[in-house]
């Protein structure tokens, strides 16, 4: 009996070792994918759901072995949602690592670029058009509060979360600039700095001119002169929802709106666009000049003048 029992134990041990070896080979060996596979793991997906997704996508051959291996390596509770590009032949072990920490694959990300000088309405149109994002935007952000830059997003991210990121970044940039502002500015708070920065942003596309344009506006504010800036008037006509596509009419220059700087004293009621970092910095640290006027010079830049006579010659 003892001899037979020993024989049985040995046979069972050999079989068990073979099964374990086969399982380990399945877990660590090359997988069935013949080409890279893009896989989407939704939020809230557990190990069972993830294994089924990978099996259906042809990344793994057996979802049960995948689950056993994941539990053995204590990875089951660490799955991340997202879109992943898994290489051809990826093993079960590497596929699990992919959805845990992306050390064996690439997370698929998407980009959205907010252009300097774009309006909130234009940015909202971009965000709503991104079909990889989900959900609705709770409310229209205030003009000027979205930081122009390139943002990375993942499939399944919410639109509101992206807008909140843009707002937080613009607030951070504005806080930093305001903390390092020059003395004797004709603006008294960060809200006014943002409005002024938006005017600077829309008036010039030449980076080297921002400081000079800022000085013109601030010299005018100090003297109580109207700013007389066309982009602000245009914003009053379009509300930032579309390009004007033509020149301003005399009736529009004469029409009272909160943005018509030919009529109202001082700054317009709100920003007229989302200014970039450089325009915000120019608004709080302008160049020191005597300029009170500028006019487009036909080359993309501007000619600056100290007196009306000089300005008229430039015109």
C-alpha cells in the first residue's frame, strides 16, 4: 500500500509540475496577437471584465489563466482604466502589467490645443467636438479664464474635468504674474490684468511687440484716454462666437456696448479672448515708453507714435 501510495504521489507530483509549468509558460510566453492591438479598459472594469476584453481582442488566449496569474502576482486590484496600445505577441503577464502601470505598453492619449487669443466659445466648440471625451460642460466659463496650451486627455475623461484643468492653469499663471507685477500700474486687480492681457493678445501677433502694446494701453489709462482698440469693438459685435470677416462699420464704432473702447472710458467689461502667458506678463510688466498710439505697418507689426502728429504720419 505504501509503495503504491508513493507511486501515486510521484505521478501526481509530476502531473502537477507539468500543469504548473504549462500554466507559467502560458502566463509568460508569447501571446496570440499578430499585430499591435488597441484595447479600451473602461472605468470600473474588474479583473474578470478586463480578462474578457483582452481575450475578445485576441491579446490573450485564455482568460482563466490570465486571472490566475494576475491573482498569483497580486495585481488584480490595481487595474487602471484607459486606452492601451499592446505590442504584437505580448504575453499575459506583460498585458496585465500594461493595464496596471503601462511599463510594457503605451497608453493612448489625445491632444487638444487651445490657441492664444481664441475665445471661450471657440474652445468649448473644440472640447465638445472631441468624441473621446464624455459628459457635458456644467456652465460656460468666463471669458479669458482658459489657459492657451496643449492638453493631453485620455478616452473617457470628462469634458468638465478638462475645462477645470484649463481654468486652474490660467488662474495659476495669472496669480504668478500678478505676484511679480511692476509698480505704479493703472490696473488694480487680477481681473483687470486679465482684461488688459486679452487686448494685448488680440492686438499683436508679434511676440516682441507685446511689451510696447501694453505700454500704449497703460499710458492711455494713466492719462484718462480712451483705448480705442478695434478687437474689443469686434468682440462686442460677435460676442466671440465667430470671426467678423470684414471691416468694422461706422455704425458699429458708434454703437454703445460694454466692449466699445471708442465710447467707454477705461477697460472693457470683460476679457475679449483667452490670453497666453506672455500677454499676461506684458500686462503686468509693460515696457517703459512714451507711446500713446500704434498702427499696423503692413508687415505684421506696428508703428508706434508718441504724439497724434507722429501717429498720423505713421498712418
